C-alpha cells in the first residue's frame, strides 16, 4: 500500500511524520512523506528551532509528486496537525488530486485541536475549518475524546460522560461526513479510573477496547495511533481488528517508553509490535 502523509516533522523525538512514518514502513507500506514544518523538536519543550514550511511550498512538493504519476498509486492520504488555514487548504487540494487519480483512495484525518489536559491549542480558525471543510472531506477521522466534543458540541468539559454519550457524539461526527470514527483517550463513567479506552464506529457497528492507564504523557502517541489504525483498517477492511491491533501496539510502545523513563517515544526500540502486536486486549462489540 502507498500512503501520502502530510504532517509536521522534528529532528529530535517523534511527532507528526517523525512518529507516523516508521511504524507504517514496518508494516510494509510505501510512504510519500510531505512535511509541513521542520523543527528541531516538538513544541512541548517550550523552545525549538527550524522553519514552518509555507502552504505554497508544501503544495509545490505535492505537485512534483503528481507530476511523477505517483498519486494514481496512492491508497491512503494521512494528515495530522494543521498549523494554519493555508495548510488545511493544501491538504484538501491534495486529497482532491489523489481521488481524481485514484477514486478508491481513502482520506484519514486526525483532527488535532488539543486535549483534556491542555485545552485547545491551535489557531482559532482551525476548529471551524476542520468542522466545516476538512472533516466532511474525510473517510476516517481519529479524534481524541476532547476533540470529538469540540467537533460535535455534545460532550461537556466539566463532567465525565457515559459510554452512550460518547457513542452519540461519535455518531454525530459521522453525520458530518466520515464513514469511520476512531475515538482515542476515551474516559467515561462506565470505565475504571485506572483504565483508558478507545472506540470505533462505522457502518457495520461499534466496538470498544480499554487498556491499563499508564502514568505517562508521550507526545506523538496520537500520531502513531492514527497512522496504525488507518493503515490497518484500509488493509483489512475490519474496524474491530484494526482497533485491537492498534490498541495492543500502542500500549506496548508506551510501556516500553515508560520502562525506559524516556520523555520521547521509544519508537525504534518497539518496532516489533507494529507488524506483530501481542493482541492482549479484548475488543467488545457495543452494537
């Protein structure tokens, strides 16, 4: 499978393309890497160096790929953090070009806006653009629970929702356009405080999985999750299987990172878990 991944990149650490590309390659996929920034490190450190690549330059890179005839062989377009409305427009244009060359191609969007711990940390124009233009163009979206609430307006910030309410919000997100919604970092009143969940909803049903909650916040884990799930879903066509494989791989990656006492994901050291996850967590069908 060939994947066009349009995301940020860092020299030190693993976020954006620097988190997503290697696991995809270990799954055996060809990745066309288009970077939107080239930073020394992720912004969580509070200081970084390097350029933001203009939308015009990102567009030029995509045009060059198109001129090589490579878009016709692209099966999946993957996008993550969209730092400006300009980049969002470039991503949408790239999706349209890929679909024109290959109508069967799938667009998977990780609608990065923030999280429950940090709140919304993107340009105020981005959530509106995601809701009105980007998410409706996507086949698959992978929001965390905070972002799902932001997209749909259905989850309150000041109380823990029920599982049914999270499912209702996922259905509302699907009503915006995507066929498949994977919700990460799920916390609901039916889940233990020492657990963290993920759930997926598509035309064929809804499934959830939960894993032990690890005392770790690792930048880039959402990027790995979105990449693994999207690729595995497209390869197998089975949302429950993609959920099970992704949950197992990401938990093992985070466990290895925690054991190493590393602030950055131990992405390379965990490489065996991407193609061969332990499949240690039970996926429950909700409907």
